[in-house]
C-alpha cells in the first residue's frame, strides 16, 4: 500500500551492504518490510510502512544490547593489557582478550564535561558549547532542602541544560525501540533530571564526587547521601538494571559512568584492600620528573617521593576497584544469559598525566592547557559477540565516532547532522588488523588550544599568540623535542595549520567558538555568551 521511492532515492539496506546507516543518508530498504525492521538483515531500516508482523517482532528481540562503560580521567596507558606492569586490571584484560583494543583512540577534549558532551552528541566542544568541566548549572540546590547539609549543596546553584537543542544517541536509540539506563556520572548540567531517551536514571547530583565515601546520589529525582564507596554504588545499580532489563522484551542500552579514577587519591578515599595491592609498588611504569613549570595548583601534585607514591597508589586502587565492578557486571550478563546478545564497550572521558611530562592532571593540569598524548589518548575496548578476540587496532579514531558507531551497532537509521564529523568504527571493529587509509588524522581542542594529530605529526596551536608546538610522533613519541620555529618545518606547519583551521571552521558554531573565551580550566559556570560564563581563577603550583 506504500508507493516505493523513486529509483534515484532508493538506498540498499546498510546491514546488507556493510555501509553505515549514519553515513549522511537515511537508508531505504528495497524489501519494503514492516515497521522498519528488515526481515532479511535483522536490523532497523529507514523504510517504514506503518505495520508490524510477528516476524518483525521476533527480529526486534535480536537487536543487540549495549553496555557502555566510561571511566573518569584514565589514560590509555593505565591498563595492564596496555602494557602497564604495575597495574592490576584482570577484568579489563579479559575484556580485551575477548574483543578489540584500540591503541590510537583520542578524546575530543582533555577534560571531563566537554569530552562527555562530544561522546553523546557527536559534536565538537566549539559546537555544543561545553568548553570546560561544569562547575555551575549542575543542580537546583533550592529544590532539595533535605540535602542542605551535604558539602556539595552548600554552594547555591541553578540547573542548566547545557545540551539543550542537541540530540543524543540515547534519544535515537529510544526512538528505535531501546530501553536506556544510566548508572553513574552525567555531569552535563541539570544532572538530577532524567534526560530524554532514558527510562532509568541513577546519577550524582553535583556532577562528580569530592569524596568517594560521601556521594550525593540521585535516582529518578530522589536524593540520598549514603556513606558508601561510590564505585560500589554505581556497580550495584548497574547490576540491578541488567537484571531488570533481562526481564523485558526490548533490547537495552546501559551507560555505566564511573567516577574512578578521578582524584582524590589519599588513603581515606579508597578501600584498604585495593590500596594494599600497591603498598610496595615501585611505580616504574610512570616517569618520575620535576614538576612542570606550568603546573596548576588545583591538582594533587606528586612533588615529593611520598606524595608521588600516594597519588599513584590511590589512582591505581581506584582503577582496580572499578575493574572489580566491571567483572561483576560481566558476571551478571552471564547469569542472565545475555553475553552473546550484548556488546560491551569500555573507554574513558579523557586521558591523564600522572607525572608524565612533569604534569599532574589532564589537559587543565597546566595553563596554557597541555595536549600531550597522555592527556588526549584514552582506552577503548569493544567486545562484540562473534567478533574478533584479542586483537589490537592501530588505526586512529576519536570520540566523535561513537555516535554513528553505536547507532550502527543497534541498527538504527539516522541522518548525520552537518556538524557531526564522526565516522562509524564498525569496519575497524570487524577488521581491526586491516589498514584504514581514511583514519589518518584526529582533532582535539580545549578552549583556545587546538591540535591536529596525524600518525607522524602533532601540531598544537594556541590562539592568538602561542606558544605553539610541533612534534614528530614517530621519532619522538614522548613529545620531548618541540620543533616549532625551525625553518625546515615552516611549510609543514602552514599545511597542518590550514587543515586544522578548515576542519574547525566546518564544525564550529560562532557563538560557542572556544577561541572567543578565556577558559583557565577552573570550570564553566554558565552557557557560552553569558556574562562570567567561565571561572577565571588561575593558581599555579609554583610562583609564575
């Protein structure tokens, strides 16, 4: 009863051809099947004729479940399976043994909220407008008088929906039959309010946790302040949600967003049994260097042997505690018989310098912000039922790519917005050892600091007047020799700069252009364009 599309408008079903549904077009399957569910390929397509038959209902059940696990401030170097012999991560190691690990995966910005916003929207910080970690707009403190005595509610705040007007991939999943849940950190504004597309919502009201044993947690708008380890609370709620989702017919998507291994790292912050694992560790996997001259004073700085050991011990303990939680989630998937129906993704919001380059902190561990690989490279492991096992993908990819990737995994049709630069990673996941000629460059930003990174070169540009940096990443992977200013590389710098500026001009909105704002790394208080949108405070660790 539905007139077929004109021949020139018709596209083959993406699952049938291996093409990505998110490659800038809405796929129209020539099978003209019911409810948009392709009875041949077992996926949702763009052609919908408004009917649903029994066969399609059965196929809907075959859509994969997706568990997306996100850590906080974890560099790509901070896993045992990535070569860190000091660190115990048996469950992440097992995940990598049963999936694909990426060793060239980059964040969109080396700080929490901008990176998280890019993950869920597929857009650059200079497009979505979250340019620093969110210090204001997390919650309407006046609405929750029962929390007035909690330390995170003593500063008055007013909730802001920073992503208003930007569609998340969770919203698309929900539109295509998924039931979605969050257990853990959101930190993108108005955190207590369940976001569109979600059925279950367990999060942290103030964004992050200033004390691991004193979180302010919120489930479906109801707050509590349990004196328990936040990593355990996130794990337990995730396990509970998996059990509940297993009783439903619909496929599910679950975000598990840990606060680990973000600071604080002192002895009172983490369970003793995990700290004791690293009591006698020599911490040989990380460099022991003098403090960087641009180190800011707001991070826990390991400037003495004792403080360095305390920081690394707490950081590693936080990762190992999270790793144990990931094991419990995998165990629950197994108990529910869901392992062969569930894709599991593990990654982090941004990287972390733990003494690397003499820096303690991520991109805002220094001012001007740093863009060393230790701050911008993050772990990525993808376990797909029936997929590659124990493979390492050396191709370059970025957080912008999650949006089309996850929607292709789920078989959801969507038309990429002009401001979404991402490309699906499904081909890399299916064939991780194959060279990908189109995966040769990534871009990153933190306010006025922007980079272009190729396999061979990294160019760091700081608007308007520098200091800029240029590194030969093959000859100098530690980024120890800045080549900027040398005449031999002048043409190369011009070429890299032109390519970088063209990319950012394409994916930047004028009102949210990071170059327009002084962002010190001390937090975003209001939307871009509003008065005093960013905290201008800046304190260096040493006299500057």
